[in-house]
């Protein structure tokens, strides 16, 4: 609906982009529009039109950002087609999805904008009652007279939320870990074998040895696992191997790398000849190596050259996990937590402390049957710890 013609029909020499008329939107009345004084001449009319144009909010083309196809509007102005991949929270019918279309933009009539500016009232303090929440004259008058409460700010759109974070620059250790483990997962064909071991006898064995040590040392579960892991490698030597382009290397000594968590990553100090060392010696070496690893005082020869790895997360309550092979080694043993579980002995139900072991193996160097034989040997040694001393 036309509120006022600013340029009369048949006028000549009307400047491009001049405002020629003011229109009423749905729900607006003539009182909501500030009508310019009658022009005394064509120049006056042109000047009034320019002044009103300054107060009009320019239309914003949101068709591309909202996936709206406007090519068919000429033939069907009443239809607003929406593409099938429309992803806004509401449909883009009239009055729907308006927050999406006008996000970040205040809808206000030129008169209301001027009145608010003259009164020193921010538009964010005014609640619009016009079409689509547009602020009109009566809204400003209501705020000036104190007839309306302060506006409650709307929830900000989700795309204005930015998460705070701290960027931790990569250390040399972190870069090395990333490179080696990425290489391992991309080039080494992993396969996994799992066994559950009953460790009640091992726990009793450990408690008895610690009691007899009288404080000279204190065996951990990890210390005791190292010994049978080394013994099993000697009994199943083909599991103690690595892949090379020239052939498969089968190592004669069981040099076991133990994953130790340190600040910024992990490192793998080695217990050399683990099969031939006593539990007391393994415990003392492991304690010393772990302490120096955390202090950053290990020499390269103390953490390079292992033939087999062990990673134990059981102390964190992790029941089982799959470890990534540490190249160029062919196997790594993942040790889980011991937990009381129901078991069947000779047809009778019982409760036992069960620990899960998972072997990750390189299928290029280790066959499935070899890995299975190794796990059978290892679980037998763990479930009957006295046999590892034979």
C-alpha cells in the first residue's frame, strides 16, 4: 500500500536511485511513516526523497546464504521456493525462519529509527511490535513514556559461539611419536589376539616375595609380567622378530621395551635379556629406568633397540585395549586390569581375579599360529608363576 508519492506521475529528469514513494508494510499505518513536506518544486521533491532514502534500511540479499532460488519469483511472486538441501532450523515461508534470514540485523522503520536516535535510546532496548518484530513509531513512543519493559536479549545464534582453548605446541617427542605411530598404523598390518588369565596365584606369589624382601624391593604386577613375557619369547622365538625387506629377523635375546608415561608423551626404556634376570633385578632396574625417564635423563641406548614391547594400563582400571605396534618391532603386549569375575572350574561356578592380555602383531613377520602359541605359553606362565623359574 502506498503511503506517499514523492515524485508525481510524468515527472522528468528524476535522478537514478531517487526514492519516488513510501510504502506501508503489513500491519503499519500512515502514523508509522514520517511523511515529508509537500515539495514546492521538483528540486525540493528530489531533496526530500534523498533525505528519506538516507533513513531507509537497504534490503539485504540473503538468497544465496539461505539457498533460496529467486529465479522463479517473476512468474509466481506468491511462492518462495526453497531448495531441498535447506539446512536452517525453520522453513523459509513468510514469518518462518525469520531469525535465520535477519540474524544480526535490526528491523526498524526510518521514523522509529530517527525518533530513537533523537531520544538517545538504543534500538537494542526496544521491542518491536511490527511485522516480523519490526520496530515502529508506537514502540519508540512506548519506551519514551515508560510503558514497556526493557527488552530481554534473545539467545545468540549458535554460529557466534567460540570455544576457548589453549594451543600446545608440538614438542620434538610428540612429533616423533606422531610420525612413528602414523607410520605403524599405515604400513604395518596389525592383527590382535586376546586371552584372559587368572592371576590369583600370581598375586599370592607376589605378596609372598614382597613379604620376604622386607622392604629391599617391592614387586609390581608390571615387574612380574616382564619376566614371563621374556621367558615365553625364548620358548617361542619366532614371536621375537621384526620385518625387513631382506627377510624376517628373529632375535636371540628378549630385550623388552616398557612404555612409561612422561610429561608430553611416553618413552620405552628397555629391560635387556629379560628372560635371564631375576624378579628382584627386573624390579630394581625398572624402578630406576622409570624414574630417570620421567626426569629426562635416559641415554639413547637405554630406550632404543628393543625386540618386544609391553604397555600396561591396568593401573588406570582399563580392562583391555589394543596397543599400536612400535616399529620396527613385530609385537606389543597390552596388559589390562585384574578384576574379579565368575569362572567355571570343573563344572562348578567360582570367582577368580582375571586379567586380559591383548597381543598386537605384525602379520608380515608373525603368523597367527605363532602369535597364538606365544599367548598360550605366556598365559600358562602367568597362571602358574612358579613355572617361570624353571
